[in-house]
C-alpha cells in the first residue's frame, strides 16, 4: 500500500512537537504532495513581490511518523520519483542572493516545462528535478523550514534527485520526516536566492538503521557519498565537511590523521550546495571506492 500525504498538511518549522499526519513502517512507500517554496503565491510575472506573505513560504509536507525510529537511529530515504507541475517560478529581489548589494529591481519570471526542457526565453535547460527541503525533527526547539542543520531542512542540493538516497540522523521518536520545495532545476549555489520553484510530488521509500547515525546528513549517489554540512560561513561548512571526510577515511582504512588528511586531498571533492539560505551549505564527495556507509556512521 502506498501512503499519500496531501499538501494540505504542511509545516513551517521542524519540531519534535509537531503532530504526525501519517504513519509508516520501515520499507513503506510514501508520496508527499508538495507546494512550491513561495506557497503558490507567485501566480504571474506581474505578482508584486511585496504582496508575498513570507509566513507562507517554504512549506514542507508532513510530518510522517516512521515506526521503530528512535533517537540514535538513522532514517534512510530513497527518492524513488519526483513529479512536478509544468510551470515553475524564479525570482530575484534586491538584498538577496550572492550579488545582494547590486542595484536591481525585484522580478518574478515564470518558467515552463515543455518538450523535455525548461524554457528560459529561447534557451532550453535540461531539467534535473530535486528536493530543496527534506528533514526530520531536530533534537529540541523548532527550526524554520527555510533553514538547515544536522536534521536536514532547506539544504537545496542540486544532486538530491530521483535515484538518490539520503541518510538523516533521528533525534525524536518516529523521526517526523517532512518534504517540500521542489526545484525543476538548480545550479550548485542557487546564487540568485531562488531556483525553478515548482509544486509536485515526491515518492520515497523509508527505512531505519538501528542504533547508529551519521554526524551530518549523508547523500548517496551511484558512485559516491556526500557529507552534507552547514555553517554561518562557507568556510565553516567546508571545514566541517573536510573534518568529517578525514575522520571517515581514518576509519575506513585504519589511517592516522596525517595519512587520511593527505588521502582526502587526493580523492575528496569539496562542493557548494547553496550560499543563499540562513546557513551556507557544502558537501564533501567521496567516491565509493574509498569508503562504505559504515565508515560514515559516527556511533
Ligand atoms: Ca530552498
């Protein structure tokens, strides 16, 4: 049986106090219907940016209670499919994005998905549907769905698409998974502050690894693992990703720090996730040849 969660059930912050709207067992398949990051408020290119209600941005659908998930476990989320609407929206606004200090006007642009491409004026962009917001309840307090941390959240990772697998540390009973903020396409960095923001639905399979968890969320692709970190600055995010990568290589190959540090410099790729959210996001990509998922569990 497939469990379906309507986009009527949205949260604006991740919290252990959120009431579950659906229940699943390990290995169940769940469809999350999601609304775009602007809460569907930008209906045309003429929508004035100042009428957007910012309390309704970054809705995440859920939360889902996953049975048997306890603090100290890992929630495994397989992204089986992402379907999107054929109309997406991107915006720029002074004060936002990497070039926030430039003189420019707020602008909304609609992007249509036609004949296998995202149309940007006369240009055809290859779609790479991905999930912007995916996370579990943090250990305590509440974290806005527009922010990010070790619980996941608004990580905005271009690689987090169909066929990928995400490992999230569990901090509360049931994990309380929520998903939202699909992008039809986004480059690393998301430099103008938004991507091709789109509504749609995500099909996932959940599973639990008992009694061990990674220090940070881990993304698994065909050929590599990526350690997903955040920081007040990109330097801080990159430091955390590097440290976790070196620790994992020490564990994988019984190396002393000095040797693992050298090996990391040869085989680990540091990449930018995004630089425009409340915390910057980076990742350390490690080819599977050099590491197993077990090496990335910190307990
Ligand atoms: Ca986002």
